[in-house]
C-alpha cells in the first residue's frame, strides 16, 4: 500500500472492508427482526413431493451468536492489526517485526551452542562430533547443490573429499576459501602458445605430467612452450599455485573436464572462469569455522603449515 502516493486507494479499500463487515451486522439484525408469515405449525405453506413441507424455524441461537462473534472479531482484529488500507493497527505489529523477533529468538537459542566452539581451532572442531554434525547440516543446506551431497563435486565443481586442493588444503586456506570466496580464472592462452600444432604439443606435455595418455614426441616438443606460457601460473613443474587457484596438473585430477588431450586443448583455447561464492555475509565466524572444519575433515585436509 505504501507504493501509492495518494490516500485514495487506502481509503477505498478500508471503506469496502468496513462496509462489508457492517453489512453482515445489518443483515443479521434485519433477519432477526423479520416476521415471515407462517402457519401455526411454523409451516410456510409450501409443500413438495406430496409431503415435504417447508418450515420457517428461527435460526438456532448458537448460529446467531457465532455470526455476531465473527463480526465483533473482525472489527477488533482490524483495530489491532494492519488490515484497513494503510492503517497500522494499535498493536504496531508488522511482518518485518515478527520476522526480526523470530530471528532474534533463533539466534539466542543457537548462541550457546556456537559459544562452545568460539575459541577452538578448525582442526579441533574437525574432531568434535557435535561440530561435525552441525557442519554436515550447514553443508547439505548451502553447499551440496554445487559440490554434491556426498561432497564429491561434479564437472566444474571441485571434489572436496580428496587431497587435491586448487586453493590450498590447510585449515586456514579452507576457511579463507569459504569466508571470502574464490574466483579461479584462466584466460584463453592459444594466442600466446602459437599454432594449433603448438597447442597440441603443450597439451600432450600436460598429459604426460600425470602419466595420462599422450604422444611422447609431441610432449617433448611442448615442454618449452609450457615453461614459457603456462608455468607462470601452474608452476615450472606443473604442480600448481594455490594463491592463484591454478590447479596441480601432475596428479591426474581434472575438475573442468575428462583427463584427456581434448580437454587440455579446450582449456588452452578457451580458458575458464569459475567462482566459489563468499559466505561471510551469511554465516557468523563460528559457523564459518564449523563449515571449514567439516570440509577439512572430510578426508583431504592438510595439516596447518603444509604447502
Ligand atoms: C554456486 C555454487 C557453489 C556453492 C553454493 C558452493 N561452492 Fe564451493 N566452489 C564452487 C566452485 C565453482 C569452486 C571452484 C572455484 C575454482 O574453480 O577455483 C568451489 C571451490 C570450493 C573450495 C575450494 C576447493 C579447492 O580445490 O581448493 C572449497 C573448500 C569449497 N568450494 C567449499 C564450499 C563450501 C563449504 C560451501 C558451502 C558453504 C560451498 N563451497 C558452496 C562453487 C560453489
Ligand atoms: C593466468 C594464469 C594461468 C595461465 C597462464 C594458465 N593457466 Fe591453466 N588454469 C589457471 C587457473 C586459475 C585454472 C583454474 C580455473 C578455474 O578453476 O576456473 C586453470 C585450469 C587449467 C586446466 C584445467 C584443470 C582442470 O581441473 O580441469 C588446465 C588443463 C590448464 N589450466 C592448463 C593450462 C595450460 C596448458 C596452460 C598454458 C598454455 C595454462 N593452463 C596457462 C590459470 C592459468
């Protein structure tokens, strides 16, 4: 209603509502007063099917009371709560207020649970069955749609169960990934590599890094270009750079496609950008640590300080 600049529609709606309730009261009053002409046996004189006589008995008292009570209830309700145009009601109740109160109540209820986690590290929380159970539920509700309910990921969404991390697998790195999000960006590199044959050669070299199917001669030919173009991000030995989210190309784990030459060629030609959303707006610091502990403890977590 607040979208209207004039009060006309507010008054219009309020008017129709009040007229409706008052009309019900008037109808009741009028029918109670009305004296229909009836025979002494309360019959109206209408008879169907030989012996089906229409009678005119007064309305049962309970029915009249119910009707009157609903009219009174309607008027009281409209006085107390918002319902008449833009009138706010005397209780000052609002949907936003109700929502905020429920949120406050909820936060007050969960605060003691998370307070117990406040001064514990991600590694400690990963060993706490209670924290892990909460982390599991947070994961199912917020992360599973991308990483899968078994956390094994799918094409484009990394598997969080294995020890392969693009952004680092230490407790701090996982916590940072979840808190601030990550954008993995590989630009199209074909122009920097050279001809289509050069691209194929580099791709074969990449496949050789993990012992995948490759042509040994082509791989040797592509080695130099890899060092010139790809090493800047993936490292001279192809083991990746967590600070850039550039994956390790030597372990045979590919997130963005199958582990074959065609996928690597596709990556070189087209590049890829993938984003992990940030969660610090949605979760408290304790919730973020519980989530990090859950993910870190799934099996692939690396000890603090590991490279
Ligand atoms: C909208 C989809 C989406 C949702 C929801 C999502 N993620 Fe991600 N996540 C991604 C993508 C995409 C990446 C990979 C980014 C890249 O390619 O660098 C990623 C990467 C990660 C990584 C880094 C993995 C590595 O190899 O270093 C972690 C850890 C992670 N997500 C945890 C979570 C957690 C915990 C949640 C829930 C709070 C979550 N994600 C929710 C899409 C999502
Ligand atoms: C500017 C940094 C940068 C350069 C240069 C670069 N890459 Fe990448 N590369 C990345 C990043 C970051 C990703 C991850 C992209 C994502 O997750 O969205 C990636 C992903 C890949 C993947 C996909 C791995 C998977 O999990 O599916 C392959 C293959 C790859 N790069 C090969 C190469 C090759 C070959 C070159 C050289 C021609 C190269 N990259 C040059 C940053 C780079």
